[in-house]
């Protein structure tokens, strides 16, 4: 072609869409920048609200206070372990279950789907669950944080909807070629389900990374505690010391530092997921939309 490609003219509708998109981007990005800036700014300026976007009076005292605690590295190692192993177990249990439930020819399909959905609204409760965990010998064991929640009904429904939208002819062709059901699932279905797997990895990983309540109940040994428990403990200790200082009339030094530590804790706990998310984002939108088309 010798002619130049004509540039598309922006219509008023395009302008409105771009403005809305920029506004939504600002809503998402501004809190992230503010938290990061506040975590490295002077505590006094943070406490008085002078930090609006960019850091002022740069200091790393908040991070220094957090990483003085040697348990932080232990917590990071434990959380990475729970997140990786727990996510793999979640995928191993939930994805095949969604695939099986997507087949209307499976006996008892509706019964099992109804049974799973009941668990979304009713559960045994905290005390029965604790007694059950203790009777199985899982109390104060790393396995309890991995096994509990291994199956998620909501994510299973997403998997089921995703697999229901796939052409039946793929499996029929594989069956004609002599491929077993498991072989079809592993060799044909899973390679075509990267979008779904990316979404599931993100969903499960976020839950494991942010989990702390189960660890507080079922884990007694500090060497097995996840990062979130240690960060919570540091914040509570800092808040207690700040309150004692304020009550004694010694000023707001510790109170301001405690506010700074809150922002630093947010960064420390969220940064790994923010780093991983861009690599999974390309699968995220597609996987969620495909999984939400059919019920």
C-alpha cells in the first residue's frame, strides 16, 4: 500500500471513555502512591496530613522498626511456603472438581453441586472445626493451614462454568483417538485453560498470603506462624507503647512512629502480590469473563 493509513478521529464518546478511564486509574493508583510515600516520609508530616502524594522528609524508620524483629524473615518464609503449597493443593482439588461437575452425564451431578453450594451458606462453626482439627492431630501443624480451605465452592463454580463453555467436540475427538478421560483433561483441557488457571492461582494465592486468623487459632509455635501474624503483633505492640507514652504525657513521638509503621506494614505485606499480579493480569480478565458467562 502506498497510501498512508488514516488516523481514527476521536469522537465525543471516545473522549468521555478516556476521561472515565483516567479517573478510575487515578482512584486505583493514588492510594498506592500515597501509602508508599507515607511509609518513607517524616512521621510528623504523615501525622499532620502534609503528605498528599509525594514523600516529604524521607526516612526509613518505619521499615527499620519492622525489620528489627527477626521474626519477619521467618514469617516471610512461612507465608511463601503456605502460599505456594496451599495454592497447588487448591488447584489440584478445585479445578478437577469443576471439570467433573461440568459434565451433565456424570451420575449425581446436580446432587453434588447442591451439596457443595450448601456449604457456602452453612458451616459447622469455629468450635466444631477446632475439635475436628485437634482430633486429626493437625493442631500446631503446618498442614492445617494448607488443608483447611483446600476446596473452595465459589472457585469451583467458576471452573465449572469455564469448562461448560468449551466445545464438546474436543473431548469427543480425543475419545475417538483412544485418549482416556484423565488423559483428555491433562493433555487437552488444561493446556486450553491457561486463563482459568491464572485466575485461580491469583485467587488462591491472595487468600493464603493474607490469611492470619486460622494461624492464630491453630498454630501455637512462633516458628510456624505466617507473616501476617507477626506484622499484627508488631502493630499491636507499637500501638500499646504509643498509648502508654501519650498517657504519660511524653508527647507524640511513638504515636507518630506507630502511624508510619502502619503504612510500612501495608507495603511489606502487599508488595510481593503487587509484583506477581502483572504477570497474571493478562489471564485475569479473560478467565473471569469466560467463567461468568454460563451458570
